[in-house]
């Protein structure tokens, strides 16, 4: 059946732009009022913010201290090591994007876009500098790695190994070796800025992962001694603020260890963050463990697997897969919580910001500097939470 | 039938369980002993002592704001109590305000108005994806410290002033007829509770809004009638008056308290908004359609169908947000508000006895956390029964 030629179309006010406006902004009298109040609010705040940031804000403080914000007191002649690490990560991201596709590809492409944007900004801010060269090298390597690896599914397992190896190599390369001439030691006390922020978060989450899994298994164990210990640890740590734990490891860790063993500020902060994160990790993993249907375990037992094998090959693989998005969420929280290291006098991104503001020539620029720091955190956290959201959809968590 | 061969000891699950627990406890004991011996030798070397004797000594430091009278000649124990009370104050006020802002934002996030919806989403995303500490130092050093001096302080409607010295607002002062008015309020409360408890049991009112509205009416009208019945006004409003260097009268909030409160409320409200949104969205569409089909009004649907079911989902995550707020108030040290952790750190510095002080601080936080969880668990249990 076909519609006759003189059929009237829908009223003009219910379709198209007008229809959308009526439905979403002016459906009732109070919605219309609300729309105008919101518009007025946006106008007042937005116009003030834009005119301030274009006219009276002094953004030169960011450009002048760029290296400090990125690597802190890392020796300037050794900064190439950080760039090499970034190159390596770029290459790994490129390959991952090519091999896995999907969300990872979106990510790789955003990374490339990010390098291109930064390179354009660098072209205006620091016309002649090696930063520009490094940024372009990164852009090239991301894209090259992506196109070389595209569609090679066989690389998947190698890639996981490469990421783990990359983690260890990164630490060795940044740390260097005592007495070496071309790779002199850069002790962790000289790490700073965004580099330290990332290292604190990554090292803590990697170390706390196995601890958290053990604690989660311990909490569900049938052995009372193990169970009580796990519950006590998890609940005690979750009941106190992170600052108090950081303060405790800062002051008490040296007292707990034998006198000969000295560990510096940064390692103490990492120890504190690891202790803290392990408890939250355990709760996340426990959530995954509880979601495994008992039938899975009974079936495995019926096949004659003992408890250890059931846990290792049946329960954990399914449970961990299910909690990946939750772990990403935990990583975002930890990434933001690294700012607390400022309170125990570490020079991570916020710490650097405070030391920059203490210089007489930048007095009174708190607004600019803190907005910059917040923007950097927002960029990374938002990207990660977006990734976690996509991952959740891809893994079909809660849908099977 | 022949008997099964006995399982050898090293493969008997019961034996293995016991042995592995003994090994576990032994390892723990050895680790604890190792740490303890290191700790005691290190403390001997540095002349640190255990015990809490230092609490009785004179503190000799100033605290910017205190709820109980405090002077530097008081003991460390009293200084510690000041810190605990400050933490409790900021947590209590913060929880109330964050709940209000969070629920409003959560509802705005579900609004059919596109602009309001997007604005709420932007607020939630920006706040949730930046660190609280950065927000706090921004609000304190970037906003409150940069406010104009008292002479040029900003004035808001209702005699609220903001300046470098913080925020001042009017304060209600009870007069001599206040006691009589209080009796009216108590009467109204009792009457309202009676209405809420008794009326819904009548078959006529079982599914109606009337009991709630009557109760609210009683709660509003009786104190209002009392206000005029007692003759003289029971409350005087004390307006802050600007003097040359500072304000006199009214409630004065220090810039540290105001900044910490603003930061904690804005941050926690963004998380509460997501909790509220999740709870409301989790109520199944069919429930609402069924309620409409049996002829409930929209208000009744909200009150009898959506709200009770959403509460069941909202309460547990809401509890952890409240606990987070209380724990996050320890970031006060970054902007100089004398809360529990800040005062604790000062005491640890001054006495040179960090170990017992840290223990004391952690135990206090733990007690607060456990107490709040306990209260919320009781409430949660009631909400759950209400639903089924």
C-alpha cells in the first residue's frame, strides 16, 4: 500500500529542528523557564571564563616551566630516556591498535591525534626545540606500528609479554645503573612531574594486583586463620584515609625495616599506595569471584580437579575477566590519588605546581597553574573512563 | 565390602588445611616479630618511647578554630579532641549539603530538558575526573585567598558577606520566649509522627498522600501559631556588622573551613548524583507502566513505586560516599584547616612521638568509619524490609 499524494505531513512543530527544540527544551512552561535560566547561567559563567582566559590569564607560566611539569627535577641531559620510554609505549600502542582493533584502535588513533596537536602547539610555543622532533617521531612510530601490525592476530600473546617486559625495561631505563657512563643512575628522588604521577600509579597498581587477588581468595577461604587475616587487613585499610597510610609509611617504614636497608621517599610512597590499593583491589576481585556460578566449580570438581586447580584454571580466569573494568576504575582513582603524595613532599604534578607557584616571578598565578594541572588530570582520567566504558561493553559484563 | 584404604596424611584435606593454617600463622608471627624487633631497636636508638603519657603534657601550639574552648596551655589530649570535633563538624555539614546538591544534580541528570541534562553531565564528568586535592587547593588558593579585603567584601542577598577573612552570615539568637516556642515545636513533632504512624493504618488512607500532607501541615502550622502565641518573637536575627578590620556578630566561617566545605561538597555531590541516577534508572520500566495501568497518579508512582525501590539500590553506595567524604576531609592539611589529621601531624612533630600519634589518628578514623557503617547498615536493613 502506498500513501496517497495528499497525505498531510506531521505538524511542523513536532519534527526537525523545531520539533527537537520543542520536545527537549520548551515542552512545558517550567521547562522553558529552566532553559532560559540555564542559558543565562551558561552565558554569565562562559563569557567571563573565556574573556579571562584570552585576555588577563598568564599562560606563559605553563610554557616556561613545561619541563618541570612533565619530568620535575629529572636531569635535563637525561630527559631523552623519558622520550625513549614514551616512544616504546607509542610503538606498543600502535601494534596493539593494529592487532586488537576496536576500542584499542580508537585509542591509538586518539594518541596519534594527541601527538599531532601537541606538535602543532610546540611549533608555536617552542619553535626550535628537540621536543618537536620527539613528538613527530612518536607520531610516526604510532602510525607505522599500527599499519605494520594491522590484522596480525597471531601477535596477541607476544604483545602481552611485550607490555610486561616494557614495564620492567621502563624502570631499568629511567633508573639507570650506578657507575655507568652513558646510563648514569637517576635515583627515584629525582623523578617528578607527570612522569612521577604515572610511575606512582602504574607501579602501585601492578604490585597491588597479585596482593589483591591473594587477599580476595583469602577472604573467601575456608581456613579461619587466613580468612580472619584477610578481612582484618581489608577492613582496616578501607576504614582509614590514604593520607594517614602515606604518612605512616613515610615515617614508620624506616623504623620497621632493619637500619641498613634505606628506602627513599618515592619508594615509601609507592609502598603506602600499594598497601592501600591492595585492599580495594581485593574487594573488586571478590566481586568477580562471587559472580562465578557454583555450577562451574561443581563441574570442575566432578571432573576431578582439586581446589587449587579449580581456582587457578576455572574461577580466576573468568572472575578476572569480569573485573577488568572495575580495575580500570581503580586505576583512575589511584591516578588521581597520587596527588596526595604532595602532602608527604613528593614532586609529582601537583607538587611541581606548588613549587612553581612558590617562585617569586609566578606569585598569584594559582588560578592558571591549577587549571592546567586539573586539565591534565581530566584529559587522562576521562580518556581512561571512556576506555573502561567501551571495555565493559566489549566484554559484555553483566550481559551474559 | 572391603574398607577403603586410608588416605595418606599428606593428601588428607583436613590435615592439609590445619597444617597450612599453622604455617600461615607462623609466617605472620615471624614477620611481625621481625618488624617489631626492628621497630623497638630503631625507637631505642632515636630515643622514642611508646605509650600515651605525652597526651597529658602542655601542647603549646595555637589552633585556628575550635568548637570547645582551647588555648596553647591546654594538654595535647585537648588539642586532639579539638581536631576530632573539627573533623566531625566538617563531615556532618558536608554530608548534609552534599546529599542535597547530589540529589538535585542526579535528578537534573535525568531531566527531559536537554540543556539541564547536559549541564549536569558536564559538572559530574569534570568533577569526577579531576583529583579532589587539586580542586581543594584551587578553591582555597585560587578563590578564597584571592577574595577582596573586608572593606570591599562581596555582599550576597540575605546579609551574607565573603572576604579574605572568610564568610559571615546572619545568626539566629534565642530570646526568653524561646523555651515556650520550643514546646510548640515538640508538640508539632509528636502530633506529626502520630499522624504519619496512625492514619495510614486506616483503610481509607492506605494508598493516599493525605497522611503525609496532613503531617507536614501540622509540622508547619503549629510552630507558626506558636510563634505568635508566645507574644514576643522567640528568635532575634543577629546581622553581621562590618567594622574597620573585621565583621562583628553573625556566624563567621574561616576561609579554610569554607574552602574545605565547598570542595568536599562539590566533589562528593558529583558522586552522589551518579548513585542517585543509577538507583532511579534501575527501577524497571514495567513497574512504572504497571503502576500507571492500575491508575496511580504520577506523584503516587514516584512515592510508592520508584522511591522505595530506588532507595534499596541507593543506600549501600551512598554509605560509602559518606564514608569517603569523612575520610577525604583529611586533605584539610593541604589548606590548613585544623582537622584530626592536621592536628595529629602537628602533635607528632612537636612531641617527636610519631608512632603512637599515628596509631591514635588511624584508630579514630576507623572508629568513625565503623560507626557510620553500623548506622547505615541498620537503616539499610529497614529499607530492605520496607520493600518486600
